[in-house]
């Protein structure tokens, strides 16, 4: 059912010869590294509110705020409706203005292609697409009514989208290929069908009654052992068939219809990404509107790259490099557990609303434990107050540590800690342990040396990097560590030396040497709550 696309090759202005390869991903350990200007890059980002980048004058005052927050990347939309106001006539002023302002502020950009779908709806398609329902078919409801959602099954829809996106990528290559302001591109935004599990148009009905493509059933067979449990259970409950129509392979209910929707959206996104990459080969991802526990497909955008459908997307969209969850739910770590896979380097384009007090701790967990290469709260231009200041402190610290974090990603030399938070917000701040090298590290989240009242331990978090056999860097806020050897030799660990300080251009500059009350006379290492800092720890072993 792969949609046959015959996209015209776009005339491309040649970019000036560049010394550096375009931004790309390379494997490192069990993840992938984002390479920008030939060097690994860590995205300390923030995403703009949806309409902000359509008025660059209004955005102007915020660039200084981004610098103060120690951000290095702004995540910003590229709007199809502004870029191609008439079919085949492109207006690059919104993109070029954004590039110029980002460069002037020393920021990179992640561009979001607000193309066929934005939060399921097709609100960002140009007027000439909106008004021509005959040429650009809409998804239909069961009663035959159209919706403001383009059908993911119409070749004309995908062709128009892919052509515009390829034009954007060709333009970026021409104007930014030698600058690498744009380092990553999101294809569409939070795809998925509403309010039903799938498009109910006659075309969709016919496709639903056709055989499931081999590309999908082969994937299920090849990856059976590692499939998302919900998808595996659904497939197996229907006999783990390797052929048949969608109903017979995945069942007649909404869960099976959702698999069909996922396949249709994945093929569309893949065709768009493929056309874009042919013009300018940048790393590309899709973002996810997550489903609440217990909700049904169609209550949330059905068939998006939600946790239980990651395999369908991986099978259907090989040109999409990664699937990036937008995390507005509180069980941040549990969600990352579903997306941190060897075939899915982690980026969080929308880490809830900017300015929340939890953001810095979530960032520590994302980078430290899950090896994310980027983190970006939403509506960053509206971040205000103590939560925003704390994010700035945390980004400062992450910026200092970036060379160490980048070297450790995917290698097992780094971890992160934050209390476990459930979907409904219950905080489990029991101590947690992790082993790095020769030591087991125990992290406690209640800052016993600060007043208990008012401590919100879900805002406490840290990352730990192993620097050598007995050496660690710890960074964060509100976390206290103890260490115990796990390898043969003297069974107890003591603190030989603890320093607080900063990294300047990758070189450690110590401040105070911490001992006495600051380490409870050598019993623990403490990152005080209320501020974000880095300490270096040298351990020794004794009997
Ligand atoms: C998720 C979307 O991806 C964003 O564009 C924005 O609509 C936010 N939701 C709003 O919270």
C-alpha cells in the first residue's frame, strides 16, 4: 500500500562548498550522536509557542532571554501556509528572517514542518489546499461528513506536502548548508486521527479491507521478541498471522483500526521525509501526542507514534530517524522508558510547559539516565519566574558538562536520578541506586540539611558521570549520594576529596574543597536543594 509518489525534482541552488558534513547522526554505544559542524552536539533547547515565529518583530526581544537561559537551540515552526501562499509560489521571508535572527543570537534551530497535520488537524495547510476538498480529500467521519483533517490515504495530499517540504529543504540547503543553523527537522506535528480510530472514507474502507503489507508483517515476525507488549498481544490474540486483511491480522476493534492509521500516517510522513532528504539530508523526526492510560484511539490522536505503535512507525517510516515524545504527563521517566531503544535516540521536543519547577530535574534524568541528546520545554518565550531561572541554572551546568555528557552517552558511564512520579502525580522519593564502574551509588532526594517543609522532591535531580576508576562528576540539585564498592577489594568506600566548581571550556576549575559539615564529615556528597551545581568526587576504598 506504499503510496506511489512521483515528485518532480526541484531545482536547487548549490550551497557554497562547506568544510563540515551536514548535521547527521552517528552511532555511539547503544545510541546515536547528533553531529553538528563535525562535532557531537547536545541540544539545550526550548520550543516556541505555535504562532510566535509568524511575527519575528514580536519574537525579537526574546532572543536575549534565550541566551540568559543558556539555551543553544530554539525549536521553531516553519509554516506551510506562509511558505507556499499560492501553489508553486514560495515565500521564504518567514524562514530567512528566523534564520537571520537565530544566527544573530548565536542559536541553532530545530525546524518544525507544520505541514499536513498539526495536532491531528490540518490547520496549517495553505488556503489553496483547504479550499479544494475535491483535489485534497479530507478524512471522513462514519456519517460521511468531512473533517478538517486531510486524509492520510490520498496521493494528491502527500504529493503536495512532500513537494512543499522538499522545497523548504532545498532552500535550507542553499541558504544554510554552510552555516548549519538548522540542525534537525520535525516532520508534521503530533499526527493521528480524531475523533475516530481511522479515516472512514470509502478509500480508507477499501484500503482497510486490503491485505496488510508484507513490510509490516515481516517486521512483526523479525522483531517479535522486542515488540511493544500491547502490539504483540494484539497481534498474537488474532493468531499472529503473517497475511490477511487488517481486520483478520489485528482484529475488528479500534485497536486494530489504530494500527492501520499508524501505518497510513507513517507512510505519509516517510514520503515527506524522503522527499526532503533528497533535497537536503538533515536528521528528521516525528513527535508524539501521548495517550492517557485507559483512553481509546480517537480520544487521543489515533495512530500517532504512541508507545504501543513505535514498531509500526519504525517499519513504515525508515526515513524518519527518531520518534520524539512530547511529554506533558508527570510520569516523565516511565515515558522515556518506552522510547529509549537502541533504534531510537532520544530527543524531547516538548518537555511540558517552560517555567515549571520540575523541568531541570527532568532534564537531568533525560540526559543522565536515558542518554537523550536534546531537551526542550514548550512555549519557552513565556518562561518566567523561579522555574525559568532554575532551568537557566541547570542549562548552564549542562552546557559546562556537555563534552563529558557527549562522550559518555550510550556507553554506560553516566546515569541520572530523580524521584519516580506516577501519571497522577504521586511522588516516590525513596532512595534509588545505580552502579557505575566499581561503585554502587545511592541517591537520596530529601535534603536532610534543609527545612523539610516546602521541599518538593520531584524538583530534585542529578546526573552522575564516571570519569575514572575512583572519580565521578555529580551535578544537580537536592540529591545526596553515598557510594559502596561492588568489585573485589576493600569493601567500603570513603571520600578522598570532594570539590565544587565549574568547567570552563572543558577544564575543571575548582572552588571550595568540600569537607566537614558539607560532606557530613566524609559520610556523603550533597548537592544542596535550591541551587544547581557541579561537584567532583574522588573515592578510595578501605576495610
Ligand atoms: C502539543 C503540540 O505539539 C504543540 O504544538 C502545542 O499545541 C502544545 N501541545 C500545547 O500545549
